[in-house]
């Protein structure tokens, strides 16, 4: 079944595309979600693949991710059917400083995926840590799980230890619980406590649920205490623990079921046809 098609003037008439309008079916799912769940990539990457013309539905090149598919549709990526969704797996990784949390970098800087063992499935990071940050990074082979666990609605706290330059005032730290606005950007509640003051540096433990880009660094800089080292020590129920830099440890399936409440073994019922 073709979900509405047209031939744009800028493309050869022999190439069909999917109408850039969302079409819903009672039991359908967004195409990017289906691709991500197959373990091929994240949902964001799936949307990029669609924009690059790499995805077809029922023989028609997709032009927009705003399409819903169901079990009657034949989905191809780069001319190949989607693989069966793999069993969900999760790893704890100690990201060292100096590595990007991305597969590609225009400047050619090293990324953590280049450092991982070659015998692993394609892994997706759950959230990111910037180049100069280190600590716990959760990795999974399930793109849809990665997306869900990144959302603030999970209620999972991210905990960090930050070494900042300056003499920290605990009363000012307490006010971060009320949230703050910097350059028009609103940041949610942050619970922060001083661990110790060492001469002109202080160690602080911070807990937050939102995790905007470089949030800890920006908030501390705004208060006049620039961060000179940042370590993520927990993401939800998962801890950095005694992991050493660069170490990658898989979380046991029993722990996943207990912590995530997931039925991890994928069932094939209702799967999209792969012909």
C-alpha cells in the first residue's frame, strides 16, 4: 500500500516519493521509530537517512519522516530489508576526556565509537558527554530505547561531580533548586552540594533531570565558578562505580528487566514485513 505519492518537479519523473504529509493507520508507527527499533541507528539518524533518499516504502522513495507504517508495508534501507529487531542490550562505558560522542566529525577529531571493540553490534549512546567531559555513558543497540531514556519524562537523574575554580557559596548553590535562566534559556532544578573546598578549587556533586547541552558548565560559569573537570557518575539507576577509563561492561538482562521494566526479548508478532 502506497501512502500517497507525488513526483516533485526537481526530481526525475521515474522516481516516486512519499507525500510529505503524515498518514496514520490505527496500528501504525512512525517510520523512523521502526528503523531505530531494528537497531540500525538512532531515530535522529533514521530521519537523516530518509532526507537523503535512502529509505523506501513499498518501492517508493521516502521524502519525509512524517509517515506512519504498519505490518503491510515493505520497508527497505539502502535497498535491503530491515533486520529483525535484536534483543535489547545495554552497556556502561567510562568515556575518557578527548573523545567525541558522535560517529562523524567534520574536523576529524577522534570519537569513542572508534575505540570500541570490533565484535559489538552497532551501538548508540544514550545522551552525550562533551569532548572535555568524562564518566558514565550508557550505550545500547536499541535506538528507540536510547531516545526514551534521553527524555526528561523518564524522571531519571543525571549526577555529576564537578571541579570548579573559585570559592563556592553553598547558599548560592541552594538557589539552583529553583531553576535558573541564562541568556534566555531556562534550566530546570539542580541539586548541588559542596563536597570539599581545596584552596582555590572546589568539588561539587550535582543532580539534574533535564541535561541540556553543556548545562553544568554553563550554569557554573554563570555563577562565576568555571568547571575545569566534569565527571558523570550516574544516569538513573546505573552508576559509574569502579569502571576504569575506556572500560565497557554489559548490563545483565536480569538487571535490565528489573530497572527498565522491559520485555527485552523481541516478539515477531506485528513486525513489519521484510521481503
